[in-house]
C-alpha cells in the first residue's frame, strides 16, 4: 500500500507542538512521532480499568490488545505465530531472558560486535563480570569513507565450536550500516550449534526483513523508534522452532507463564503455558500495548517497502542540502546497504548536534557522527531550514 496523502492529519498534536517550538524534527531514528490515535487508545485501555475492574483481564479486555500487539509485531518480523512474540519493557529484557535460559553449569559463550547498542553491551559485560558469560566482541576491520564497517566474514570467523549465542544488529545503531550476509552468519552459527539473536531496533518498520526466512532464533526490539509506539513497548520474538524445545526455557518467569494462571494451582512438575506464553513473566504492562498498536497498525497499513522507498528518496535530498550548506556528509556508495538516517561526520559531533538543536533542528550524535532521520511526515522543502556554518565554530 502506498503512503496516504493525508498522513500528516494523523499526527496533529505532535506536528502542532513542533510548529509551536519552531522545530524541524529529524530525530525519528531516536523517538518516533506519536500518532494522535495512541493517546486515544491508551484512554480506551484506562476505560477498561474504570468500567470493568478485574474483569478487564477477561475476553474483550486488556489481553486482547496485548494479543493485537503480538500479532502486529509477528507480522512485521515474518512469523506466522503471534504467540512467538513475548512482550517486554525493553529489548535488553529480551536479551536477559535468553541468557537466563542457558545452563548455569558453565558460562554462556557469546559472540557479538562492538557496534551493538549500549544496553546489549552493558548487559553482556555485566554477565561477563559475574562470570556468567564469556564475550567475544568483533570490531570493524575496514572503513567506507569515515564510517567503520562490520564484515560478515569477521563475525563468522569468531563463531566456533562451543559458541552458544551470537548477538548482532540488523542495522548498526551508531552508523546505520545494514549488516550484510545475515543469512550466512545464521547458517555458520547453526553449523556449530549456536543460537542467533538479532537486534532489529533500527530496522523494523523502515527496512523489510523476513526474520523467519533468515531462520533467526531470537529477535529483540521495541516500538520507541520507527514503530511509533513510545517507551516500554519492547519485545522478544522466539522462532517457533526454538519454542518447540520444551527443555529450553528462561528463568525470567512469573505467573503469566503458567498453564492456568488464574487457577492459582501449584502442581509438580511445573506446568507452563504453551508456545511463547511460557516465556511470559509476571503481570504484564498492558497499557504499553494500547500505546503501541496504533503506530504498529499504521506501519502495517502503509507497508514497510513504501516507507523504505520514501525514506531513501528523502535522504538523497537531505544529503544534497547538507552538502550545499558546507557539511561533510557521508554519501554511501550503495544507499541500500544503509538504514534510515544520514550521517554528518565531525570531530565534535555531540557539540555540533547541540548547536543544531539550538537552531531548531532536532537531531543527535553518536561517536563522530551527527544523525539526521526524515520520516513520512517530513516535507523535503523543510530541509532548507537547516542553517549553514554551524560546523565552523
């Protein structure tokens, strides 16, 4: 489906606030804009509480919206079973759930990259410090222009017999590099008996990827960015093939993982709910589902391929404008190998990003790069508002 002509009408509150601030919002890779329907939908969830009290857990209530959330995420990932999506408050919580499914007898052997988001890196280092994991972090071995590049060969070379888990991003959060040959990395890992987790936070909703076809074991992500669902709406997706391994279950659990949660029985042995429900924890945060499903529904309606085409076209215009204004823009040799944001290289990128913000252009910085991300609401002529000369100070 093509993007509707009246798309801006669905974001009236957010756009009105931006206009009042005099802001050009190009940080869609950080926090996605809120659709008007999100606030309305959260109110609907609150109304369930006010009018139904504890019966809101029953049919037609809160868990229907949670199921809708799981269904929409599963569809975007390429999984046919909505129950393979387990709601989490963050992607990091999903990583911990998988780490805590492995044996306690030996430290889990993890291969990852130095380009993973801070939560993934910090969690893995915490497990390493506690001697619960050994972690091999693959670093970039070449550059395209000023941008460090991760190669699939270097990652595959690090995967050896004894590797338990490989954790990589589909798109690197700091540079936007699309990790190439992900299917080969998955195949190499499976050859040695390792499982693969992919962080899709910077791909889902802006880059069409069929994770089921890639045979990925786990996918972590959330709705904060391109899915327009705000904070707290994270998830762990588990390949149905892994769900069928009943002996492989996380210790991050709770009463919502029980087979008959409202019976309050305590049989021995423990009786888990079927499929992905066995990976649920305690009482779920149902309002985040209401918060996230409007944005997910929009992405589902528009189609990720259309969103991708729109974004790539706008990035071309954005780079041209930035170059005309004298900035050192990274022009990739193949834009299809890069994600949804444009990079501006600067030795003091953080300071430069602050100067852009002070001038009314909302962007951010990671390392030596300022990041700019247009979205479906961005009008190309808005780029003319970007001031020149800020990098000269």
